[in-house]
C-alpha cells in the first residue's frame, strides 16, 4: 500500500486502514459517542451520508488541495470513518451504494487536480500510482496527455454507455489511448465506487455504540426514500419485434438474432415449447435442433448455464438494434417499457 | 448427401491427409488448446485435448473428418466442459468473408438449392419448380470476391499495425478454404481481453459507432481548426484523406460540411464506415470460446484447404489451395455456373453426366451441385 501524508489521507480516506488511523490518532470509537466535542463529528458524518444520498458531493473543509487549518485534516478523515461506522450499524445497502459513489466522485476531483498539477511532480506521481495500484491502469504522461494501453482502456470503458467513450471516438495511436486528466480519472469512476463500496461491505460491523443511535435511526428512515417501484408495459422492444417479423416472413435471421430473441423471451418467462414454433419459418428449421438449442439457452440441458439477453451495445455491433425514441436510453432490451417510480415519501 | 458421395469425399480427403501431413501441424502451446471435428452428415465432436502432431494425425486417420477445428483460446483443462475449462487467454482472430462485402458480382455466381424439391436455380428468392421459399444459397466465389476480400485484409493489417502497434510478424493471414480469409494476431496486448472488449475493438476497426465530435464537427460553437489533418494518425487521418482528397480542397470541404450541419455529418460518417471501415465479422472476433478451422485442413464447403498466404497480392486460392488429385471421376452435375480451379474452367453443367478431375468433382459435390454418377 502507498505511504500517504496527512493531506493525502484526507483526500483519499478510503486508502487508510481505519482502525490503525484511529489508534495512531489516539482515539477509540466509544469516545466519539460520549465526548461532547467529538460527538459533533458524528453529526458531520451523518451529514456526509445525507448529502451523498441526495446525489451530491460532500463539500469538504479542505480548501483546494492545500489545507487551511491543521485541525481540519483529521476531522475530514474522522467524518469519513464514522460515516462508515454509521452505515454498517444501519445496514442500509442503498445508502452504502450512494455513499460510495459520491465519495468516489469526491476523490475523483482530487485525483484530477493532482494529475493536472504541473508545478508539483510528486502530486502527479501519487495520482498515477493510486490509479495503477488500485485499478491496474498503467498511465504514462506524454506532453499534455495521459496515455494508457488500449487493452487497459477497454477493460474500463466497456462499462460506459455514452458513445464518446467508445474506442472509435478516442485518439488511438501506437497501441495507446490518449486522455485528458479529467478523462483518465473519469475512466475509473465506477471502479473507484466499487472499491470504496467493497471496503465498506467488507468492514466489520461493530456492536451499537452509545451515542450513535440517533444518527443510525435517522439513516434508516432516510433510506426509505429510495424504494423504487417498477411498472412494465409488456410491449416488445423494436429489436425483438423486428426479429419476429423477419421470422414470420420466412427470411433468414442470423444466429445472433435468434440468440437475442430466444434469450429475451426466456427471460420474460416464456416456456421453450412456446418459443420453438416462432422459428418454424426459418429456411433451415429443424424442430429437434431448435428445441435442443432453446433448452441449452434456458440452462435446462448441457452445462446448465442460463444465457442472458445481450446488451443494446452488443446488438448495435451485430446490426440487430432498431432503437426508437421509446427505448429511452435503456442498456438492455429487457428494460424496454419499464417505468421507474421513485416513491418519495 | 447420399452414402456414395460421402464415401467419395472421405476417400479424397483421406488421400490428401495421407499425402500432406506436412501441411497439418498443431499450433503452438498445443496442450492448452481445444480441438474438435465434424464427420460428414454428423454433429460436432469437441472438447478434445491433443498433445502433438502425432496425436492429431492419428485423430484424423481414425475419423476422416469433414472439418477439423482448434481453439484460439488457451485453457488449463481444454478437454473439460466449457465452464470448467478455465479460460486463460485467446489469440485475436478476424474473419473476412466475401459474402459480407455486398459485392455486385455475387448475384451472378450464387445458386439457390430448394430444400423441398432439390431444384437448383440461379440466385432466386423462390423455387421455380415448387414455389418454396426455403432455399439454401451456395456461392461459387469468383476472382473479384477474392480480390475484394484481400483489400479488406490489407485495410485490417494497416489498422492493426498503425493504430494498435502490432508487429507485422505477429499477423498471419490464412485463406479460409472457401470464401475469405482468417487473420490471426499473436502475442498482442489483447491476448487476455474478454468478449465485450473484443467487440469494442471490432467497432473501432470497422469504424462503427463514431460521433461527429470525434472528427471535429460540433453541435454548437463550430470550429474549423478541430477538423482532421492529413498527417494525423488513426481514423482522423484516414478521414482527412478520404473526405478531403487533397490538401487544397480541405478548406472548401470543411465549409460544405459546416453548412450541411451536424446530422448530415453523422450520415457522412455512416457512409464512411461502409466505404473505408474494415469489413470484419464482429461475431467471430468477440467469441472467445470458438474453435476455428485448423490451418492445413480441408474445408468441406469446397474441398479447398485452409492455408497460410505468405504473399497476399499474388495468392490465388483456386490454384494454391486445391490439393486434391487429378484422377478423373464420373459425376451427375447440375451446376448452372461456370467456375475455375487449377487453371481449368468447368461448367456450366445442366443435369448432365460429366467426367471431371477429383478436385472439381469434390468442389461441386461439397456445394451440393453434383453427385457421383
């Protein structure tokens, strides 16, 4: 693990060993529940979570990347560590997810600043090392760009659905992708969130600490805001409709199209016997083979693997996407027609 | 296919394998790969592990397969079921097939075989005899198809070398034995990437999914300076060469592009993908568990051999990939299209008994356009 200075721990508190940090600073968790001065920090920690739950980034006491007040540093780290304790005590996974994402966004800002810092080479190097150590992305500085191997880039970029992240929309040269500091950091946002999330999930849940109860209860009621209900229209997405049309006309639907149609209908709960007749107009129809393949996809024969419906992105590559405005930026045909209602109470 | 035809094909293939074992070698890291084969009129046998050339040759002689395959992937346990194999990495493979190139010549050398009544006609959408629409298409690939496929191979190599820093030595080109080429890339940074990443690579190579901003066109705040220049690397450079043509026209064309607007520019990009994007089959590249025809083995769609092309420009598959014997055989042929093999022209044959060399007989029987008389 990296050796971090005080201000770096404040910027990237998830890199610190929480227990060790408290010990080094000479505190125990119980003290935060009982000591009136320290108790404010629980309030601060709660606030840090509440802001995150609202989808905003917690406004830190750190001013830029230097610190105005030496007392602010440990406070900043404590509020992060206490927030984790509160989240563990409340057991609310939706809040942990939102908190991790917001903290990732916060750290992202610092990483970006550190990467772009041309006056302090050590800051630059630290950011590059954090990215390499945590996410195995080998960043190299080249003039004003950060360049990373294409294979490295792809491992992360495939998680994005915006077209600008597609490799084709990137500056590619000599096996490397050229990125700005902002893009470099943005590339690992999801993994940073996942990293923080897994650190929290894997942290030990302490027994309830006197003085923490109120904040924990507040978190439990806060999390109720985020229950979502899903309503489905039941209509098929255009890609599936198109595939059915092709088959009805007796034209040839490529293997990839058949795979999409079958996995889609299986996921919607249709039984194999009901799906098989759809293929009977195909030029090469063979009932025995069709049933075998459908059972294979459903996982009822063969290896037992249940195959899932390909993503919109994959269908685009295969020329099977016929998106309409009704698709509404879904990322998998199975989401078509689903309306999310946030039950804000 | 009737038994006597299968027997004939098996004998011809067996003779080839006996006489050309030097052509059929196991690929590197043999014991980590999965092998498979098919016999005539039978399903696929796969999940086979093979140690060396000797074992491979034994498998061939024991089974006389119609087709032999080998994985591009490396596994810890290649002979176990798919989810227990423990996938390690896979060579990057591209498939360029003449049938995907939308060539105008295809119409002239494609025949339709009716699945219901076996009637053979020149390319049609409905059987002229029984009106069935269940037709099997067979193409007798022409020189134009091969040349167009070669062009795609060259375009692909250029992108691989210039954009992805792959060395020329690590790119091997094979004639597939039927209508196209397989391009293998060894020891690249892409060995360990998965299926979704490979799919992104194929989009890049085929210039698919690009947005106007990438080539300098913006919705608001238009800026002439952000359009590509001739000396730029990658697709921006290729865009400049294709769209501007010459340096002197650059300025004038940028003005036109700006006047036509953003959505028209998107259309330009889609057309560009069609004209200069490399036409590879994305499904082949992104399948990391596939088994590919083994180099040196015969393709049962044609009777031609899958062989490596060392000089692509000069390569003529209809001379160099035809290894079957010249011994003549009598067949009943219904092949309405003329074709050329080993510098000899055959057909058209309309429901007639003809005597032809084995290599030509095999070609027609494989295409279901003839049977042993």
